[in-house]
C-alpha cells in the first residue's frame, strides 16, 4: 500500500494492519479513532497491551495462555488428569469450558498442519504432547484418552489423523469430536459433506 | 425457470439498461461488439457460476467501481428479485428479495442456465481442464449442496502439492514430511474419490442425453463419453470406496516420483473425458473427436453436449434451465441451423444472439431485442 500519511500515523496504520482480521481500511479507521481519543484512553490501551505481553505467557505443560507457570486447568486438583483434550488454539478451550461438559485437561497445539503455510509437526506442540503421554508428571496417573478437538476442516482433520497415528501405538485411546448436524438445524438445508459425516458417525439409539 | 426483467448497471459495456425478456425464445440481434454476448453473460451470472467467459473482474464497466445485475427470476410459482454486485477484489454479493445470502449456493438453487458460445468448441478441442470444469459445474448445477466436494478436494490438493514441493529432493524426504504425507495421502484419496464418484455419476447421466442430441443434429452417427483416469482400470467400481482404494493403490506406485518432482502426478486433477464419435455412414468405428473430427463435427459435438446438459437438467430439476446460445447459428450449415431452430422451440426460455438476423428467422421468436452500443430496444417479431 502506498504511503499516504505522515510518518507516525502511517506507522500506526501499518502496525494495526498486520493484525489478523484487520485490513488497511479498518487499520486506518482504528488509527484515527485512537488519534482522536483522549491521551488517557490511548495510554490505557498501550498499557493493557504491554501488561498482557509482560504477564501472560504460555502454560509450561499445555501451552494455554496463563499468568503463571501452569494454567488454571493444569493447576487445578479437580480436573481429571487421565483425559487430555487437544485443541488448536486457546480460544477453543474457552468454547469447550462454556459447555461445562468436560472435566479433563487440555493441550494446545498452537495451530494445525498446513503445508501451504509451511506449518509442519515441528511447528506445533506435538512433541510436548507425546512427552506428556509417555512420562506423566510425578504422582499423576497415566493418560487413558486423548480427545482430538481440532477444527472439522481439511487441515484440522489431517492434524487429527496425524496425531492418531502417533498416539495410538502408545496404547492411549484416541477419540475425535463428532462431526455432523447442528442441533436445532434443519436436515434439508445441510450440505452433503456435513450430512455425509453425520451418516458416517451415526450412533445406535437404545430403545 | 425464467428471467422476466433484467437491469444492468455498469456491466461490461452497459451503463444502465432495463430489458424485459419473454419466457420463450428471445432473439438478441445487433452488429458485432454492441453487447449481445454481454447480455447473455449477465443472465448466466444469475445462476451463481460467475462469467462463462473468464475472470469476473472484467464484468465491471471501464471506469466504474462495481457491476450490478438486477433480475426478476421466476421458478414455478415463485418470483424472486435478485440483486448481484461484483466488486473487483471483493468478489460477488447477492441479495434475494432484498436479503443478503451468504455465498452463491442460494443462486444456484434458484436457477440454472446453459451457455453455448463460439468458444465452446474448446470443450472438444481444448485442454482437459475445460472438460473437467464442465463436469464439475454440472455436478453442482444438479446438486448445489455438492459444491463442498470440489472445495475440499481443491484444498487437499493444494496442501499435498505444497508438502511435496517442500520435501527435500533427491536423497529421500525429511522425516516429518514423510510422516505427514501419509495423512495428506489419506485425505487426497478420500476427497479425490468423492469428486471422481460425483463426476462419474454425472457423466453416466449426461451421456444418453448428449448421444441422442448428437444423432439428431448430425443426422445419424454415434457419440460416446467416457471418463479417463490413469489411476482407474476397467474393473474399478464407480462407488466412493472402490475409487478410494484404486486411488490409494495408484498413489503407492507413483509416490517416489511425486517426491522427486514435487507435485501430485495422478488423480482427479489430471483426469479427462474422452469424446468419441462415428459420423453417419461410418457406423463401425468410434474415433476420438478431439483428434479426428472435423471442425464442423466438433462444433456439432459441443452443441450436443450442451443441449444434452439442458435436457438432463430439465429432467432432473423438473423445469427447463435457461438456454443461452451465443452466435451459434452463423457457424452451422443450413441443415443444422434448421434443426437447431426447431429444437429450441418449446424448451423454456432461451436467449439467442446473432449478428445476422436472417439466420434464425425461422425459429419463431417471441421477442426480438436489438442491441446497439449497450442500449437495448425490444420489438415484436416482424418489426423493422
């Protein structure tokens, strides 16, 4: 994009435009909003960014965001350490937690396999996951099940398949979140891939 | 299904023009380079497949920011107002009855159109790419919800090729590339088999319709279509599971070479449709139309495929798709012109363009639309 504004304004726009989901136009809008905001407001935002960057780090065990060495789930004594749910990114944990259906631990891969973007297994937290499975922390029981909750798309599926091939030989049960019909959805509006998956993953009804 | 009224804004050479269409045969006449093809193209765009002539960016009139197409579309009892907007770099946005619809599937569910123009000769003569695209579009025209099959396949193919490209050449791939290749192979075979199965199903459905049309227009002879894939043989079943197994077995054989070359060497991305025909009088032998047929025969063949597509869609959708014939008559001999003029009577709405109105007088047009420099004037047959 061509340089249109004087130095510091353009620098701000450029920095904002590097963020995910923010294009050049949004960056410009946010930049001018910030310039018109009071100095206190701008400083508060700058402070929040620096604070977050300073204080928040990744959990040493599961790579969730955390303000301590271990995240709240890894620290908790009330979670079931024999089940690990593998997700791509920290926000996925928040989504699963909202259900209150899951009491196990997590492992954040920090992405999914994607050769186009040059992301291979060594760029993900795969080795760390295998280490957790092979050598449990002192005193904790061995992991019995790994739930792979990567996104139900091409990249997430490939990542799940890859993990299953690595983990199954360790004698750990590997499961994948079910794919299929959205609850409250309408069968006739479903696309064929979703419907096909739902048929593949159908379950016996106990009558 | 039909388009009753069409408004074009900044679309190709149209600044702003309103055009009323008949539910039967619409004859679009005018000198060359006045906008006849553009009008047919706009109707095709309403079907949600983009331009039949190339990149959508060229739809926008020079100097304008976006191109708009508004249309009243009737299917069965239902009339829907469609607004389309093309903005270069932003793609297409569609409103149905004033409500934004995500993606283009709703358009594809609403209407279907068949476009046949002078370039369609490449369907026979051109590269396999055009024949694959023809099949893949027909899959979606018949079952709009199947668009995900091709999308998933495209993604897998891209990912697998990227991986093959990044794998170190020569002395064998790196460990991690080899480990992950297994999972991309699996995805390749699964989505590839789904795509091939969809294509085979559509080709099997299309063949009798196209063959019948070929015999009619050529006055005899025989047309056969067959799917050509290096990874299939005569014993490969047409179901997804058999195709997946065949693809997996073939992949095992070429994987080493693929790693050397850094690209997927077999699969649906390389398949083709063989068009074989024997002309009237030479009943005994079928020849590859791509190599052996005369230009005239190739044109007849392409026309038979498109009319066959129209017939198949008519039976499958329970309604005539909109037929768009661009400058076709001038390319045909008098006997074939007469046959085509007869064939398009009573098969729903059609738009037929010609630079020489005399060529299709016998078709019995319900409406004649004269195009001059991006302006349209409607007239009744017999005017002027």
